[in-house]
């Protein structure tokens, strides 16, 4: 089975939310994207505020989108170009199945 679509997940600082929304809205994609607030937990507390260190969590915004295999390299290149050094975590997973129920 070959994968034709990927699920891209981004965890970004809240300060970049509007910039990321604008950036992703410029992409031509039939699926759109989702965003929602999350609490990130990580052993490395570099860059955390005192309150975040005490609570053990950092506020982030998660974006998720389905991306066709042929569009994935351009998306990742654009994100690296626009957000280099911003500390965005991302991962890409193959989509085995999707649809509407």
C-alpha cells in the first residue's frame, strides 16, 4: 500500500498563531486545517516562564492538516523558510484511511 496523503502536526508558540493561520490559508488544499490549544509537557524547561516551570506545562497551539504527498515537500520548505528558528515542533504521519461518516 502506498501512502498518498500525510497528516502534518505542528506545535507552535501562541505568539505565532495568527502568522501561521495566514500562512496556511494561502496554501491551496482541499482539506483545510484544524487548530486548537494544547498543553505541552517536556523534560527540557529551557525558555519556560516561572509559572510554566511550576505547573510543568507550556501553552502551545496545535495545527493539523492532511497534505497530499506531492504537496508535502513544498509545505515543509515554506514552513522552514517562514518560521526558521521559532521552535516549532512538527511531525508527519502517513494517513492509512480517511473519510466522512
